[in-house]
C-alpha cells in the first residue's frame, strides 16, 4: 500500500532495480528457456501479420515496391530500440519488459503509462493477428480441401477504410479467429515449456515456407512491376512520405523485443541470453521481410495487393504455383499462430508484473499452483482478445498497435539515457555502443516522428485509451502501489551490516 507522501513524490518514485533483481531470483516461475528458445520467441512474434498480411496492404496503399524500404526504416529504428532493450534487459531481468524498465528508470507514473500502453498493444496485436490467421486458414481449406466457409461466420461485421467504419454486409462474426485465440490460451495455461515447444515447431515451419517462397517465386518476378520502385507521391501516399507511413503501419511487427523481455523470469540466464536473443531475432527477421516484400511486389502489381492473403493472391496469377500457394497458406497459418501465442504469453506476464507492484489487483499476480503460469490474466486476456478478433476489423486494430509499439520503444530508449546518469556504476552485461546519447536519442527521435505521421484518428484512440488508464491509476493504482514499500525495504537492506561489509569487499577487490 502507498504511504502518506506528497502525490507528486509518489508519481515520480522509482522502483529500486535491486528489488527487481531479488524478485527475479525468488520467482517461482519455471526457468526453462535458453537463448535458442528466446530467439525463437522473438522470431515467432516478429514474423507474422507483417509479412503475411500487412506487407501487401502497405505496398498497395502506402509505399508500392518501396515497402522494402519501409521495412529497412523499421529495422533501423528497431535496431536502435533493440540495443536499448538489450541493455535494459541485462540490468533488470524481470518480466514486464518496457513497463519494468520505465518504472525503475522514470518513475511510477511513467511506468503505469507505458504498462497501460503495452496492455493495449498486446491485446489489440493479438486480435489483429487472429483476424489474419482466419483469412489464411479459410484460404488454406479452400485451396487444399475445396472447402468453402460462409462469409457470415468468417469475417468481421465491419470494415475500416480511410478512418471510417463500413458495414460488411452478410458478415456477423469471425469464428476461426475466436477459435485460435481460445486454443492458444489453453496451451499457455498449461506451462512455459509446453508453450515454447509449440512455438519452436511452428516457427520452423514458417521459416521454411518463407525461404521456399522467396527462392521458389523469384523466377516469376517481372521487373516492370518494380518500376517505379518509389511511386510518385499522391494524396499524402507513396513517395518518401509513403515509405514512412508504410514503416509506421508494419512497425508493430518488430514488437518481438518486448515479447522476449517479457519472458525474463522464465529464462535460464536472462542477463546474458536476452540481449543475444533480441539482436539475433531482429537480424534474421529483417532479412526475411525485405526478401519477401521485393519478391511479392515483383510477381504481382502492388496496386492489386490490398487483399486479406496477398502472397497467395500474387502466386495465383502464375501457373504451376499451386504447391507454393498451399505451402504459403500452411506457413501463414502456423506462423500467425506463433505470433498469437507469443503475444498472449507476454501480456499476462505484464499484468503479473504490474500486479506485483500493486498497480493492478493482486489476483493478476497469482501463479497456478501446478503449472506456475499467470493463470487468471491468461484466461482474461484470451477471452478479451477472442471477442475483439471476432468482431473488429484488422485495419483498425493494426494501426493502433503500431503507435503503441512506438510509444513503448520510446520509453526504453529514454530509460537507457536516464539510468546511465542515475546509476552509472551498475554492472551491465550489454551496453548500447557509442555512449548514452547517440543511439538512444536517434531511436527516440525516430519513434516520435513515426508517431506524428500516424493517422489523427489513431492518435485520438490512443489518447482516449490513456485517459481511461489515468482514471484507473488514480482510482486504484496510486492507492495500492507497493513502490514506496520496495524503496524502504531496499534502504533497510543496503544499510544492514552485511550489506556494508559486502560493499567494502567489492570496493577493496576493485
């Protein structure tokens, strides 16, 4: 519970990093993940809707063939943020990712803002991917088994185009999206080892399919489809602005960094393995994104790619590609499943971290006595995501998630700068190169720029979500916060004779 201290002091109080380290060591969660499993979590999250769904849509609506450059822009920005995440993960090896970093570096209020933002990011991101999973599953059954599902039960009742809702006549609910969400939720409740094994298996499938698409479709590339590579700017789309807007639209694909960090309490050696996994997943996925986008725009005119399953559509325009269409649909179904799994794995662990700090009800921090998973938030999140995926359009969901990702990345970059000044002597297994300013500042500036070019309605929705979050914080979180008790506990430990002797020994050995 929060002590009777000035409100402003409480808003800015910081959770001691030593407390987070102790909580990590004392955690009852099963430590089963090595750097390979963590890397596969990152890949499982990064390679999904961005490559199988939004690549075609962003090319058709924003950047044309230059969508490959949008991914480069996204990768560069993500590279800055990935370095920042790597340093923070090596300092604070606890679940919660950007929330945990912000509450220790920037203070309680900023931690809440970032945590509340991440809640939107994970829930909406999962619903976005579930909608894309539904489209590819329907295509897979149609192409392989000749089974056609009715529109009424496989599509959202609404479209979202040009900041307007349009009724999707004849559609009522997206049952496949609801099904996959609830299935993944059940797997996640079972345990981290089982969830990781499922993720590794389906990531291997989708990596094989993507590589096969790139090299198997290269012979169908028509160079004329890639000219002009950067279409002339028109109505605020295409050209340089279109490349930036395309980057903003697909940027949420790179949220894998946060997902890897969210599994810190289940990693065998988080301070070493998390930085390795974050950078490895970024490099692998960026290469695949660029290769896929160039081949996709090369085998079909980019203006025709605004469809639910753009890769399958592009392949259908060429003879003797039936086998590739089937494999791509299989890879998409498997790949999008892994994104849903990692998203829904990360979100309850964020709930758990915020509840451990008293900012959310205690029930969210409870672990299942047998499976050692955050059982209650996993079920709650799964049900919420299934409802959103069943009734809301993918375009609306995707744009909101992109802005949320950028906001989280911004906070982590700033946290690196702050902690280099407030806690310069703390051991860091990994440090952002070139000092505390160049890369974190560049990462922050680019994140802000991408937020600014987001659609006005998207930013308004984010502001409304933040306003709801402030209401919850000031009605509940500020009254039940445990940050002050953590600070007092940490001060008592540091002032104990044992701690003073330990510090003297460290000074002498140095």
